[in-house]
């Protein structure tokens, strides 16, 4: 191996064995280079995208805000809509269900996704095909995936119950979607099935970008495969995992298709989550003002979560840049 | 500034396109009709153009999936066509929000219409939609199963007690006697359980929309009658995930012997399982009382933002003629005189025709969707085993009270 | 490659684990899809039976015939391709610049602006669909390719920027700084160093943007009312009439919708490998 150039930090990862410097601690030598960044260049780079987004969402935000404080004739009613929707019986149920839904979904999506990415990162024959097959749950149209699963899980027509009862694994068919305690976990499972490939592909892309010399250094230190995973792979893809997790949280918070197509939020609001409540309030009950009020509250909560998330990870990442 | 140049660029580049994207011209009527009407609608449009060459009709076909959302978005945003086909039940919501215009001046021959159909789309004494299609449910049964269970296939049950007895006799060897719905869209269960309440003298809310009736003794008795089919094992174990279509499939698979269905199901059953000997009966009623049904169907509405409402009204008048209405409808026409047409003489449709006079509109309350949702949640609580009938209905009553 | 490298065989998962893992993965991912495929060759009579039938006794290609020759699906396929390619391309262009800005520069209000990018994703669909429709109407873009491409920016841009930022961050900054010391411009660095090194990341973001717009239903339904612009998901919905859904056709159409993307991804596998940074930090 050629000796590292003067301005480069130590190329070895942090291992308990060799106790090398973290890559994150850039030597002071690099400071002069940073001075060459003009602050305004950053703004120029991000401007086009922000402009397009801004133009598109400015009006919807204003419109929703206005709608939430007026009634359907256009008169100003203050916080009336907020009070009405908060008093609805379904609102607290939906809120707590949303928490379960988000937590349950992202935990398994991330874990399964990362494990799958590690597997797909290995070199083996037929890897390209396995990778392409992994993509399929994500690519299948949401509504079709939902109805196919609903069909497969049907108590009487469903192939899953058939596979379990025919060889006698269980005696009675399971009411996956008709039992109050199984219906939400089943919805979460379907959501995990649908989205873990996304995590896998994104993390895999990150894994693919890990320089080989990091692996070599680890092997020289005698690391086993799992130590390699823990000390080389995961830290390298940490930014990707963090970014993906936030996206999963956002999507779970905004999710409608799977639940709406299968149970519509039932039975008896067991699977009702807030975005579906908003959708139903707007398009089924034709109460656009109340739906707007709920949207405003929901948006406030979500953007706070996002902002805190970004702030914390920026603080952590700042040290490692 | 970048912003303005982008906007100008778009508008400039797109103005040519805009001219060819179906914006309405004067004398053009844009009509949105669902895909199942398409063939017949085109015929009628051709016929109309012959006698009204100065009006062009632009027929645009909609899908049934997502239709309420699409119509509502179009109405709410001010970019609406001139005539839309909608279900009776949606018209109220539009009228409440002033999204459609009254059609009293277009209606001819008021007496020829089935009164319930007109009541459905009337609010504050004004007519907001023009019904052209009405239908109701009946009970479809498997005559073969009847014979096997020792029942007379030509003498189906007429009363509630007879229905329960028949269902019990039929529930054997993996079959369910009478399937109810407990899942899917709210409308499925409203259409199938509310008539029982009406038959018994109850309802969800009173006709004038001021009183809550859902926890009155008559209503509770009816709800108990309905949910007991599931509680007593006469309805399949998958009831909570089944809507009308699922029940039809179970019937086709011969695991259900009786279920409530509309006339469409008959054709599907014949195609998918020709071995079944199909029977149709009117919906059983309590001893000494009449049967009842919820009237379903479709109406035309003219949006408030329609570009050519006057020409649209002319087209409406044409479509409302008895002969044309009878041609367009998939089920039954809303006009009594049109019902004499030959296509409605099919013997298996007779029972459905018999049910029509007993059809009633759903109550016309601005919050009806939320009210029916509260009731449906109560039904699901009963079926889940969370609450008993009275408690569930009391809970629904409390919710509905707040909505009145 | 030196001798030492050859001797150090890459540790990895033991082969049996790889095999088991792959089999389980493929089974889990493929089972519902395979069930869909089976359903697409069954006749209506065999679709809903109790107990369910594994293999149809009379497999039929009628559903595919209906989908390919008797429906609007081919036309919608074309529309979907145009719209998805257009929005993907536009999103990538905007996102590459924005992500680079977020990844490499520190400026005031950066966390705020990054949050702002995600805002579009946080707005409930039901809340934004009507105002977006009004916007399109004002711009005269209802029922046009450009209308949908523009609207899809709301769903593709936030994620693309967000993910690309993290991919760009993972590229060692020393490489770029070395190039700058050598006199390269910022843009030059972006195109000659950062982008080539982040190809897997670029591809995954590209696939994401494409797939999301490919499957999007509700915006397409409302904003595209003419079959010259309608997309595949709407085509799926057209197989449902009021009381009946032609499930065989829906399943066949779903296969038509899904397989091309999987095959496309398969063909891009060559680009989806790393190793491009291998040796980059060697002298």
C-alpha cells in the first residue's frame, strides 16, 4: 500500500484493536481549503429546487390554512373547525393508532432492509437476479398489492389460511382481518413487505460506495464478518440509514393506500390513522374545513418532528464531515 | 425574476396545448359518465346530435374507482364539466356546499317519477339532481341448497322468523345460511341493515333529521336481528371483511346459501357458476309489517361552475324522456312509464321490480355520511364482540347527537 | 493488486447462509406477485374458489389479450413512460444541484431549508389536491404531460434531494478538496468527481423517482382526464365497473406494469456496483 498523502487523515477505520483515529477528525491542515467556499455559492446550488417546490406548495399551504379557519360559506369562524374535529370520537383513536403504525412500520422496515442490503452486498452468483426480485414488492402498484394481500389473507378464500390448515398446522382458519387484535399488526406487516426493498436498495447503494481499502484494513486487523458489519459497513452507511428512516417516518405519517384499500380504517376504527381520517373527512363527509383544520395540526406536529430530527443529525454530522 | 419568467414560459408554451385540451366552447356540453354507461351514452349522444346540431356533446368517460374524489375535486376547484353522473347519495353533499345548481325548471312530468327518487335529491324544497336510474336490493338464494335442506325452493321465507329458521336449516356441511356484510364501504351495510330498522318502525335518524332513533327499542331489535346472524354462526366467519361483492363470491363458491344483492349479481353468478339454480326473494319483513329497502341509483347534476348550463339543461331534458332514460339505465329507470319497456320484462327481474315501491331514500341530512359512519362503527363493535347491541347503539347515538 | 490482497479472501457470509437468506428473500418478495401472476392466467370461474386452486386447470391468456389488444393500456403505457421519464429527469437535474449545495456547503438557515424541502411530503394529499388543481388550471396545464410532470415534483424532489445529500456526504470530501487545490471549479468537481463516485446512489434515487411516478394514482386521476394523457394506474381502475372488477385483467395489467421496471433494474445492475471508490484514496 502506498503511504497516505500528507493532507489525508488516517485511512484505517476505528477499531478497538488498532485504536486508529476516527476519519471524522480532519486535521487542521485542511482548514485553508474550506475558506475557499463562498457562502453564497451554497445558496445558488439549492435555489432552483427550492424555487420549484416553493411555487408548487405555497398556494396549497395558504389555501389549507385559510380553509381551516373558515366555514363552507367562506365566513371566518376562528378555531371552530379545530374544536369540532378534536371533539370527534375517532380523532384520539386515530392519533394513537398512527403512533403504533409509524413505530411498528419503521422498526421492521429498517431492520429487514439493512439485513437484506448486507446480504445483497455479498458476491454470489445470481446476485443480480435476487436484487431485481427484491425490488418487486416496492414496484407493484400499491392498490394491487393491497388487494392481493387482502385476498390472500381472506378467512375463507385466502391462500394463507389454506396453507396453514391443509397440512394441519392450525385447526381453524385465522381471521387475520376480522380479529381486532390481529388486524393492525397485519397492516403493519404488509407495509413492511411493501417498503423494506426501498430501504434495502438505498442502503445497498451506500454499501457499494464503501472504499475497498476500509475492508482490507479491517481484514488485516483480523475482523470477522459481523465485526466488519458493525465497524465498517454500518458506520459508513449511517447517513443513508438516518436519511431513509426519516423518509419512512414521513411516508408512514402520510400513508393512505394500503389501509384504505383493505379495511378503510376499520373494523371499528382499529386501523384508522390520522391521514386516513383527513382523507375521509374531506372526501367522504365533504367537510373540507374540518379536514383542513386536522391537516394543519398534523402538519405542525410532523414538521416539528422533522426539524428536530434534522437539527440533531446536523449537529452530529457536523463533527464528522 | 426567475419566477415570472417561468410562469410566462409555461403559459406561453402551453397556450397552444390549452386550446386543444377539451376546454368547453360555447355550444359545447361536456358530460362525464362512468365507464359502464359508455356504450349506451354514445348512442344517445348521436341521437341527440341529430335533433340538436347546434350543440356539441363532449362525452368523457370516468372510472368508478375514485369517482367521488375526482368529482368533488372538480366541483370544489371550479373546473367542472357541464353534466356529471353521480350517485343519489352524493347530491346532498354537493347541494349543501352550493356546488351544483337547482334543476326544478328542467323536470317534466313530476308525477311520472318514483317519488322516493325525487325525494332523495331534494333539499330545502329544491331539486338538485335529476334521477335517471333507481334500484334496490333483494335476497338471492340457492334453490339447490334449499332442496337439500328440506325447504321448498319455490316458497322462500317471508318473515324474519322464517328467515332465521331457513338460515339455521341451511347452515350445514360448511355452508352459511344467510350472509350479512360487516366490512367494505359503509354503504354496503347501510343498504342491508337500515331497511330492517325501517320495517320495524325505527331508523338511524328521524325523517326530518332532528331526532336520533338509532338506540330506540325498535331499531335495537332490528340491529340485533341483523347482527345475530353472525353471532349465531349463520353468517360466514369472514363477515367483518366482507362487502356485497365478497358475499357474492362466497355464494358463487357455494358456501353461502342466501344473501342480499342487487340485480347485477345475477349475471355474474350465471357466468361464474352456471350450476347454481338462482332464486330471488323480497326482503323478509317482521310479522304483520311491510318490507322496505333503501333506494339506490344515479342522478345527473349540473355543477355551479359549468360553462354552458343552458345547453346542458337541454341535453338533460332529452335524457329525461322516458324512452331515453329507459335505454340508458343499467337497472331500472326513475320514471314509472319507462318501466314498461321490454328489457325490464325479464322474469328474474320481477322481484326487484316488486321491491321498488318499497324503496325509500336515505335521510337527507348534511352530515349523513358521518352519521352513517358512526352507526357502522357501532355495528363493527358489535360484530367484533367489543360491545353488546344496546351499548354500541347508545355510543353511536351519542356521536350522532353531536352531528345533528 | 499486490500479493497480500490476493491472500486475504474477502470474508463474507458463509455460503449456506447466503443461500438460505436468498431463498427466503425471494420467496417473501415474490409470493404475492406469483399469486398475482397465477391469477392472471385463471378464468373468472377459478379465481374465487374454496379451497383456493394453485394451478388453473384451464390456464388462459385471454386476460393478456384483453389487456394488450382490447384496452387502453398500451396508450397509457406510453403516457406513463413519458411522464415518469420527464419527472425523473427534471427531478434529478434539480436535486443534484440542491443536494450538492446541502452536502458541501454550510450556510445560514441550512437546517431550516432542508426541512422546507421535506415540507411537500408532509402535506396530506387530501389537503393539497384541490389547490393544486386550481394551480394547474390557472397555468392551463390540466390534461397535459407537463402538468403532471410539474405536480410530481412535489413527491419526487424532496426525497431525491434528501437521499442524494446523504450519498454525496458519504463521498470523502478530501477527494474534492484535492481537486480544488489543483484548480478545478466547484461545478467541475461536481461533475467529474462527485457524480461518478455516487453512481449507485444516483441510480437508486432515479429508480425511486421513476417508480413513484409510475404508480401514482390520485393526482393522475384528477389531473388527467383525457386518454391522451392518462397513466397506467388509471388504466387499472378502468377494469372496475360498478359491481364488478375484471380481476384477471387487473392482474394481467399489473404484470405489464411491474415487470418492465424489474427488468430495467436488472439491466442496470452493472452500474449498480461499487468498487469505483476502490483505490481512490491510494496515492
